[in-house]
C-alpha cells in the first residue's frame, strides 16, 4: 500500500520537471536553481507535496525538512511548508546514507 502512495506522489512531482528520490518514508526533491523562476517551481512542487499529504491525511515533519544548497551560489529566498520557513543547511545525514553504513 505504501508503494501506491509513493508512486502517485512521484507522478505528481514529475510534472514540475524536478528530480524526486523516494527512500522509505523520506522524499527528496532536487532541482538546479538558476533564477527566481526555478525557485518558484520548487515552491510549487513543495506545495503540491503538501496538498498530496493533506489529501491522504499524512503529516509532513517540517522540523525534519530543510534546503541544502550545493554549489557556489547560496540562495537566501525562503522556501516553506504550509507557511513554515525551511532552514538552509550546509550538510545533512539521511536515511539513505545511514543505510549504506550498516
């Protein structure tokens, strides 16, 4: 049943032309940001994720959500989940990376 949820979410997010990685109950959205339009597209994808979660009565752990910038340019434009701003971080540990250590 869980795979049905994830497959539908992947199809929804695919429409935004961003990369989506699903691992267990972890969702990662990847996109190359070159201008403000790209940031708007990413925020729209986040909003679609929130709408999907609401429709399935699933909660998103905002406290476990963040924005990771890779590259020379650091974005400062706020992205949010349901009105809660996401922090920008310089590094992360994920379920996927932890599973490779086991």
